[in-house]
C-alpha cells in the first residue's frame, strides 16, 4: 500500500519545468542554448562597423579600432591610426577622416553636419600625427597635421586648428574660429595663451607615435581568433612537433 501511495503522489505532482511549458519543437531548441551561447548573444547587440546606404566605414589593415567603438557611414580610418574604447564616429551626414598615425582617445564623439554655417567644409578632417584627448567632441571641424586637442574639448562647426598647435583641456572652440599655427589656446571660448617653443612643437608628433606604439599591444589582443594559437605553437615547439 505504501508503494502505491508514493506512485500516486508522483503522478499527481505537477511538472512545471520550463521545457514542459513549451511546445516540443521549441523545447528542443531551447535545450540546445547553453549558458555560454546566451552570453555571446548578449554581446552581439553592438556592431563596430555600421554601413549606411552606399557608405561603408573604411579601416586600414594596421589601424587599431577598439571592440566597443562605433563607426557608421562615411568614416575613413587611415594607416597607423587608433580609435580607443567607447568612441563614436558618426558619418551619417558627411565625411569623417582620421589621418595617418593619429589617435582618437576614449569616449570621443566625432560627427559632421550637412553644411557649415561659416561656409567652410562641413566634413570632419583629422590630419596626420594628431592626438585627440578623451571625452572630446568634434563636429565639422578641420585639424591640420601635428596638433594636440586636450581632454574634454569641444570644436564646433567650421573651426580650424592649424598645424603645430595645442588646445588645452576643457577648451571650447566656437564655430568658424581659427587657431593659428604654433600657438597654445585655452578656455571657454578658447583664447590665445602664448606661442609654442620649438621643443614643444617637436614633442607633438612624438606623442602621436608613442600612442601608436601602445596601440600595437592592444591590437594583438583583439585578433578575430584571439591569441591562443600562439600558446599552441609554443607547446608544439617544446615537444618538437613540426608546425
């Protein structure tokens, strides 16, 4: 009798497992999804390269673009340049160009308008050996070769930073403002501070090259198939296995 009572209780106990609440086809598909698959799916929501119509962002082979960077539309990242974590380059209205060995550091936003109210080019152009500090905002501006833009700076439509110039951190360049060559500007709005020395001008491209060298160590960590194959090759060599 005791055995019969136990069997009856098991038969009356409701089975509320997730697979029982789904149709047979859906339950079998859900059973195939493991925990690791769910984690991978959660990280597929953000795309690094976003084509817009006929425009597809172009990235040079040796340029470093961090995994959580967003490039959309008419964006060109040239040789030796680097775009660091969290930056957004949105070329949906006009072109954005990052020149040779230039770098856009963390959390920067680069955008371009349809047209500039000053009559100057509306595209955002960053020439070679330029350093853009973290959290900066650039919109339809032009930065000539060998310049430094300090952190948290804002460059408005039509602004121009001529070669061998430095913009201090937290500066705001109004629309159409021109920063002459070889000068240091700062403030909101940005004002002339002093002329740069010859030694300071020589340090500007050196900073861009140093950041380019640093980006190479990050670049090797984000290969499409990771760097596990390097450890496998070392292991094969240690056992004398031909690669």
